[in-house]
C-alpha cells in the first residue's frame, strides 16, 4: 500500500494531550503553588489531566509504526535521535539554570547529574532527573529500542502483529509471576499496552480492521487498566484527595476511541496546516512547561488571580515552545542528521577497508556510493519524520 498523506489530526491530538498535562501540572500539583490546592483551585478542573501522557503513548505507538515503515535500522534510529535530543538538551540546561537561580523546589539537581541527564539514560545510570517530566522519555526510549528489533527484521504486517502479541504475552506473564526488577523495566509492563494498542490501530489504518487487531486493542486496554488505576491512587500522595476511579476508566476508553477514530478514518475532516505548526510545539512544551512555567507561577502567584496566571503562563510557554521549534529544532535537525549519517558512513568505510569482500581490495564505493541500499536509507532519513 502506498504511503498516505500526513495525518494532521494526530498533530491535533498531540496538542490536546499536551494541554491536558499542562493543565494538570499547573492546577493540580501542589508543589507548583507551594500552598494547599483547595485555596487555589477548589474544583480541581484538571484532576485527570495526567491521562494526557497515556494519550501520548497511544499516539506514539501509531506514529512510530507509521513513520518507520520501509526504513532501515539506521534511518529509524537517526530519525529518533534527531527528533528527541535537540529540544531535550536545551530543556536540561535551561531547567537546571532556572532552578539554580530560583530554587523553589526543595531539592534541585546539581550540574554533575545534569550532565548525566544529557544522555537521556539518567534513570538506568541512577542519576536524578532534572525535571519530573523526563520519566516519559525513558519509557519512549525503551519502546524505540524494542521496536528496533522489528525494524531490523523489516516491517511487515505479520511481523508487527507478532511483535505486539509476544510483547503483550510477556507483559502478562511478568505481571503474573514477578514483583518487579529488570524484566519489568525492559518490558515496560505498565505502559507497553498503550504502545501495542497504538501499533494495532496503525495496522488498521494501513491495511484494514480485523478481529485479531481488535483483540490486540482490547487486550491492551484491559492490561493498561491496573496501572492507570494505581496511578490514580497516587494522587493522595501528591497532597490532593485521590479522584474517583470510574472517570479514569471512562477517560482511558475515550483516549482509545480517539485513536480508533483516526484509524477508521472518522476524523479525516480534521485537517489544516495550523495543526502541524501547533503540533510541532508540543514536545518542547512538554519538556519546558513544568519547571519554567512552574517557577513563573510560583514567583507571580501573589500578583495575578490564579486562573489568569495559569492562562498567561501557558500562553508564554506555548510561545517559547514555538520559538524553540522554529529556531533550534528546525535548523539543528538537518545538521544533526548529516553528522550522524556521516559518522555511520565513516564507520562503514573503516569496516570495509578492514574486511575486503571476495578477496578483492575494499573500495570506498563498496561502503557508500556503490550500495544503492545505503543511498536509499540516506534518502529516507531526509524524508518525513513524525
């Protein structure tokens, strides 16, 4: 099947997910305001906004499967690095600077740990995160590494379905037999069902809905519920009463239904270039809003009414995020892509010179110019990167 045009509705859903998370952090996180929440927002309008992260994971499963179809491992990994790291590096530095100057949090991360954070592997390296929002990046990173196995084999309908079934089966077995540890970390037992559901929805979109794919989605939903309900219970530990559980189940179902509507073509009418532009700001917005915006709220909460302050700070964070996308991500992405591809090509050249094929001297063209597969991979890296 030929590639379909960009799904601008997914950019719109990214915006929705990001705004849900921002609203939750700015109105339902007591440590942003440093005073009892009932004195700021008694009604708690965004108490369930944390479910925006779960919508992000569903979208990620869909988009990663879509954007990696037909790509090799090199192109896939380069596209992920180019997409994630530039804004992330800025976030680590900016957040560390801001929290050093205005340390409104009880504990801040030092520069040594901040340098470890630049790798995005700070969690397995046992370094504290510069920002609390970075936990989702480690989840995304593990998903990419697992999905690389399928990309390496070559994406086909059967292989992707098998990947989802094996992953869900392993998650089910781990939940039933293990209490924690490295297996849960690798398998992402709490979040894997969201990624597999997103992947299954993409297969519906690319091919057609089948009973097997609906079974993967249904199993994913059931496996996701315990983690979501547990997460809902943690609200009591954040200085707020734990919200009721039934809206969590309902809202998670709504998240699944939104991606199902995309897969089935029910939202094809949601389009517009503005969605792409605004959608491009969601990643910097997610990275920067909590600590930069939270600092602004903490410093200015005595000067403006709380609802107005949240609106102003949110608008400022969206503008800042657009500036990061326009003047950092867009210029740096092609430079970083060329640098990574250049390093990869250099490594192949060294390998080719050291290991000639069929008894003849290795030539430069054997490593790069003479291999049309390599050229095709390079072209694909320069293409659409969702």
